[in-house]
């Protein structure tokens, strides 16, 4: 069951990355698309992260992701989920007993 969920998530994120790469302006950063989606979203996220977590998380982790191309984040998540599905499938097949026929 977990393998199927990971495969579906991988497919959704990889298709989403392809759609963003095709439909968005070439090389558009993630921050620009989020700003176009909702103008106050980045300000609220920055205030929340800096107030409730730590200011360095926004500066050192989130800002570098926001300046990357928008398709890169869903593509990376899709590859991670696909790798997780392959890892679970490989561990399942190594545990299964072999039948003699």
C-alpha cells in the first residue's frame, strides 16, 4: 500500500514539475510564481518562520529554494518519492520467500 502511495505521489509531482516547466515563463523562480499566486503569502510565511522557528531558517533554507526555478522543487520531490517506492519494492522482494515449482 505504501509503495502505491509513493508511486502516485511521485507521478503527481513529476507531472506537476513538467507542467510548471512548460506553462510558466522560462526560468521563473519559485518566489515569483508564489508572489503572483498570492501577494501576501511570502510576507506571512517569512513572518511566521522568523517568529515561531528561527530567522536563520528563512535566510539559509527557504530563500535559496525561492530563487531556484519553480519546476525544480516538485521535480526533486517526485524523484525522492520514486526512490522511496523503489527502495520499499526492493526490500519487499528480498524478504519474500521463493517458491519452487
